[in-house]
C-alpha cells in the first residue's frame, strides 16, 4: 500500500497553485504480536511512538493490516489502536506507521478536511465499487419500542441502500444497529472503502477536485478560485456518477441522494 492520501492532497494543492506537503515521520512498531481487543479494534505495540489519537495514519509492511486508519481514542503512549478485523500476526521490522499529513499549516488543514471529505464522497452515491452485502446478526440486547428486531451493522457500514432487496422496506439505523420488523435481514449498503488503491480513476479525480474546492478558501482566501473549483468539482462528480452507472448497470438506479443537495 502506498500512502495515497498525501498524493491526493498534493494534487488538490497543485490545482490551487499551492506548495505541496509531506507525510509525517514514520515510526516502527515493536516486533511483537498484534493484540485482539475483542471490540472491533486491534493494538499494535509501539513504544514511545509519539502519534496522538485521532490522527490519520498509513500502516505498511504488514501482512494483514496495511491500509489507512484513524487512530482510536484508546491509543496511548506505547500502543497504537485502530479499527480492524483481527488476524493473528507477529509484526516485523518492516512494519511502519506513518501520519498521512505533516504538521505544516496546509498539512493540518488537509488532514482535518480529508477525513470528512472521504466519507462524504463515498456516501454521495451508491458507487458500485463500494457496495457491500451482508446477512446481519440479530442483537437481542438492543430494544426499541417502535421496532421488533435489532441487528448489528457491518464494521465498514457507511449508509444503507436497502434490506432484503426491497427499497420500500422500512427500517431505522440507531446506535450502530439496524432496527426493523423483519426477523432476517440481508443488508445492501455503502461500505467505507477507505483505501484509495480500491478507487476507480474517475472517483479519485472527482474527490481530488472536491478536495481542492474544500481547501480553496482556507488555503488561498480567494472567492474566485473557490467558485472555479466548485464548478469543476460538480462536473467531475456528475461524470463519476455516469461512469459508475455505465459499469454497474445491474445496480438499482438512484437519481437523488443526500449529497445531490450539496453539489
């Protein structure tokens, strides 16, 4: 895995005529076993790593955990905690944990905006590359007077598309659970496809231009540049939706999404 987020940020900055930024300083975790926290997170032992909770990092040099992550709030001075499916692994000296953005003014702005932008763009449309399907597991400890059943959501859940193949079926998502009156649920949903390596070129292009639009005012202070970037980003998003629809003709057509009111 390459640290693609920094490349995306620099493409956006160059669109604005700004100087590029760098990734932060990489740290090497301890040569030790990854720990299963039994709550959907894992711990990488890393003595005095110096990276604070909430930072965006890239993990490389592992067998099972390469990818981009937000450090969990349980991260401490000697441990790095991320949300991931546990697979037993002993880390080697090849493993690295690298903050995706440096701490320059532009780097700080890019990191703050990238986290929200990535989620916003992935949620903007039922992208074929990000659609997941899963049979949900009932959680009998969860109750809501309005619904009969509660189900655990997938770990990579972003937004529901439908349940049991029925777009009209009623349900509600609360407290990381899906509530409904069906006793079995097959959920079709948008997954958090967080690794830019999984993104089609047209989606990445649209995200870069939207990143440039988001950065325009805080970085350049120019209303004219902001207007130009908003126009380009809107065109790129429409083109990306068209490209995705042509590649996924079997998917349910969605002509109006929450994000359509933004662009």
